[in-house]
C-alpha cells in the first residue's frame, strides 16, 4: 500500500472505532501471542496481532529483535499508522485499556521468562527512538563543525540525512507518546503498570525537560506525566506523590507547565485544535489537489494527516 492508501485506511479505523466500545473490545481481543514460526507470513496472524507487531517492529518484513525506529521510510510509516489505530481502539474505553495490559505479544521460550507485554515493548521502542534522536543530533553537530568553511557537497548530504533521521525519530516519539496518553488517561491499572519499572518515570521526566529542542515531544511527555498525576483520583491507589516528587526534582514545576504551554502554541497544535470546517466543494481542481497531496500536508480543513502531523482534532482539544 502507498501512503495515501494507508492514511485512508487509518481514517476508516478512526471513524469505526471512536465511541464504539463493543468494536474496540473486539479489536483488542484479537491481539494474541504469536510464535517464531509465524514470522514468515501474515496468514495466521489476527488484525490486532498485526497492529501490535507493526508498532513494535515485529512485522514479518523485519527480521530479529531490532527495535531501532529509524530504518526504511515504510517501516516508520507503518509503525505510525499502527500506533494511531491502536490509539483509536483504546481511546475512552477503560475495559479495553485494562484488558490489553495482560495480553502477551509473544509467549516466553521457557517457563522462567516473563511474557512479552505490549506496554514494556512500547517503552523500549520509545527509548530506542530517544537514543536515535540524540545520536542524530550529535552527529549533525559534529558534521557542521567538520564542514565549517568547506563547501563539500558530500558533507552537506550527510548533514541533511542526519537531520531527516532526527526528525523521523522525533516523529515516532510523538506517535508513541500519544498512544501512551490515550492508554493511561483515566486508567489507574495502566498508570501503575507504567510506573512499575523504575526507569520509566525518570526517562519520561527527562523527555519533558529536554527533548532535543522538540516542543511536541516535550509537551506530550508533560501531558503523559499529567495523566500519571491525575490518576490519584481514580480507583487503583496510584502513588501520585512519587510522580510529583520526580517531576519537581528532574523537571521543575515551572518548566513542566511551560513545556505544556509551548506545545499548545505550536502551529501544528493550533491547527489540530481549531474547529473543523466543511470541505471545499468537489470540483476537478480540488479533486486533483487531493490526489496530488502528500502525506503531512494540510487537507484544507485545519487538520494534518495522522502520519504527517503529531496531533489530530479528536485529541488536541483535550491536551
């Protein structure tokens, strides 16, 4: 499938899943553990299994346990679309959020190993995206220093490639953070599962404090921290005081709220939060523009494509 077909398919999922609790539960229930023998094809893999495997880099088109988010452009695009579909399946459905916590992606090879669950895998994938973004930023800076005063075209190409890789990594971070926000918002069991590993909260706080200059990533990380703080009012006995201590120590309250506000002032967020308008009348000219429109360009209604932007109108007003 090309980018336009994937975007259209995601739109169909969004319209079918949003507000449809029964269908959301049905999709989540199709996520079942798969074995190594299923890696050669997709015939025996359920729809939910395909989405989870594409999101976490276990697509049949990838080999091994490579969690690196930067690879072929199609791999990044597939991961982003899978995250968006799973986000629609979880949004506003507490039962689905709780159920997916215990569904293993793969069965352990021995009884002594714990099952491979989706939430820890997403966090490992997010950590890999953060490392990739940091490495690209360092490499880009080093390339600029080496190329100072030298008009070499090869060096310019290398810097451009590093910049593109960093943007791709930031994009994937934003997509995964939005999925985690939809999952943890209003679900104390999901928040407790997220906070259980000691490394998760400090990593998230560090993203909110310094995300390599990305207002989107820092803002979304702050929103996710806010989901953990608000969970204290829910059933589930979340230790929000511990979350607040980490936020205060590693981010600072002024920085925490400042990151949130910086995100809300970005053109991308403002466009997504704006009220949708009716599409222009369908004419030969407007139809041709839609056909030629690239992923990431505005569709003329104030909302960017799900893979081209980091927000959409359904979620931006709540953040």
